[in-house]
C-alpha cells in the first residue's frame, strides 16, 4: 500500500489552495511551489512549506518537471498532486513522478495516454460499447479518403486533431468544396498546438448540450456521481456550470452514467475523472473525450452529491477505499458555479490586469467562494484569468438561481474589470431560466455579451474604491469595514434604481 505523509501541490491559485485544505483535513502536510509572481500568494501562505521553482512564465516554473521533482525531493514529499491545467494531463509527468518513487495523485499514466489520443480513445470506446459520434476511427492519410468518408457521413462534418481537445485544431465543414482547406488548416493548427498534425473526421452535431459525468474509481469499484451541465461557454471557455442538468432524467442519467463507467473501465481508470458527452435534442448522446484530472467545476458535483472529490483523490492514491458506499446515489437539490474572471466585457472580454484594490467575497449558507486572490494581489497576464469560482447550492434550480443572484450582489471587486455583470445578465435571462441553453447559446445571444451603459453602477464602484483608498490612508476604522459599508449602501441604492 502506498504511503506518504507530505503532498507536493504542482500548481497555484485557487486549485492549489483547494488541494492544500483537503490535505490538511486528511492529515497530510502540504508543500507549495511558487514562481516569482506568486511569492506572497495565498497558496504559499496556506502550505506547511513552500519552494521557489522559477520565473513567472509557466514554461520556466509550473511546467518544469525537473524543478517540481527537485522541490518534492528537497521537501520530503511522498506524493504529487497536479491540480488542473499545467502538467495535470501529461502522461510523461505522471511517469516521471512514479519514476522518482513518488505517488502521482491521479490516474495511471497509461490511462492518461490512452485518453489523450482522441482516435485511440474512440477505438477503445467503440470496443467497450460506449456510443461515439459517427466518424472515422483513425487519422486520415489523404484528402480523397476524407472526401469519401465525409460523403458517407453527410455534411456538415467536423475535422478534429487526433492529439486535440479544448477545441484547438478543429474545423466545421459545411460543404465538400471546403473540406481540403479545412483539413490543411486543422492539421497546421494541430501541429502548432500539439506537435502532432494528425486529424480525423466526425459527423457535426447541431446545437447539442455539453454534459459531462463525474467518475470515481478505487481499487475495487468504478462509480459515477452524475452529470454536470456545461453548455454555457464562450470560445471553449466554460462560464457557468450546473449539477444536475435539466436535460437529464433519472433514466437518461442511468444510461449515460453506465456508458461513462464503461469508458473509464476500458482504460483501467483509477481516481477521479470526467467523461464528456454531447447530448442531442432527441436524447441521443455521444462520448467526446475523457478529462483525466480534477476539473475546475468539480464543486457543483460536491454540492449535489455531498462528496469531497479531492479527499477521494487522496484516499484512492493512498490505496484506501472511496468513502462512497451506497451507490447509485441521486443528486440532492441543485448547484450552480459561476467562473469569475478578470475579463473585461467592455473590451471584448480581453484579460484585465492590475492590483485588486478591494475584494469582498459573498458568503452565507450553501455559498462557496473558491479563490486564490485577495485584496492587494496583483492580477497579471502570466496565468489563467479566472479569479474565483462562486458556487451555490439550494433545494431546486430556481432557488439556486436566486441564491447566486444574491451572492453576486454581495460580490465587490475593485481594481480589475471582471465578468460579474455578464453573470448577472445571464442569470436574469428567461431563456437561461427555462433551461434551454445549448453550446451555441452565447453565440446566438450576443445581447447578453454587450455591456449596457450603467452609469450609476460605475459611479457606485468608483465611490467604493475611493472610500477604500481614503480609509486606508487616513482612518482608524479598517478600510475593509468602511468599504463594506459603502458597498452595502450603494448596492441598496442600485437596487432601487432597478439596476439588477
Ligand atoms: C463536436 C461538436 C459538434 N460535433 N464534435 C469542442 C471541443 C472538443 N472537446 C469537442 N468540441 C466539439 N465537438 C462534433 N462531432 C461541437 C464541439 C463544440 C463544443 C463541445 C463542447 C463544449 C463546447 C463546444 C463549443 C463548440 C464546439
């Protein structure tokens, strides 16, 4: 049985903090790593020890396997948690960790490798009886082969990168004349992004939903913890996630869940993972890919199923059984997550940078604020623009929407532009409230992306900022308390003006 007392977290920000907390609850010491930009980061202060691994640029720090392994050695860590992003889905990293005699807190490297190659994954899923989108099950060797397959599938078709994922190296083709160009473009983009130009073809599905299933596998069994609805996205970046999905009945949950469990079992999966599906309007569903890591949106599942997924990762890596004993389990209530990013709706959603001059996080029953930043922190362009995840749970979807609206009312971030207002517009939208969103929702609803002139709100924020700064300099009353007074006052005023 693997044994370790100290866990190195090969990540930063909110997910590093999330993992550190789980380590402490499970009785493990947590070792942080940090770049030049993160010397004073929250994850560094929360850990029991911290090691500097290089400059701000990820390729010189958080992506350096040698520096991470050296920090693990120096700290006496016996296990490594990769978080999400960075090296979390690199089979070579999992292997290097194991080679160094450490426990990788994630799936076996062979499972990462099998799922990383999309055509290999398709072949394995077909063999395991998991439905995949109609298409080819190996990389294309020439345009004539592509032409014949596309004619057989019927247009529109989708060209995808074999090494792909996340939408890179992907092209929709609506007619035969466009096929050759799309193949070239997709291959070039795949070569550039993944160093692998292989592409394959699938039938293009119109307006599906993006539904993903949470998998949990220990040495004895593989189970699923239901689905997350992830259709609300913009340019392959998820914006808001929910559990459960309004589109998934108990019957469909059993069917898709069974397919997800088969998919995981087919690659010898261990730990937590996610099977992504496209769900068509007629109820048919197709396996897309498997994410072999803990995901950003895992908290909605934790709320709906009452399970701590990072704790389960730690247990399974240590050779212990998962805590889930009664299964299948039904979801309880409804959870929603809003990703709060430093992206400016007034500037084409480009990342906004600067010092966070004031941050007030929402709180209250069944409100969770997962963040790696606080007042005074600098937001740079080196890392992901996600500042925090705001997650709520309530007895049903309408109540969860109202709770999220209330929590967003409490949230104050001054100093960088954020997408907070977009979340407000989305939650208030009748089509969203009816649960009608598919993956093209935000493309169709550009009105939601447009900033509405809101002079009173801008003024409110400016006053809060000025007061916070003024208080910092002159007052004996803590700046935070005084700014909260101001935010509360102007928040109420805003509501009377109908600014919600
Ligand atoms: C598709 C598709 C339609 N038809 N495949 C995008 C990222 C990658 N994981 C797979 N993706 C898609 N594959 C077929 N055959 C539409 C998408 C897609 C998408 C999928 C999930 C979530 C958001 C998306 C946004 C645009 C396109």
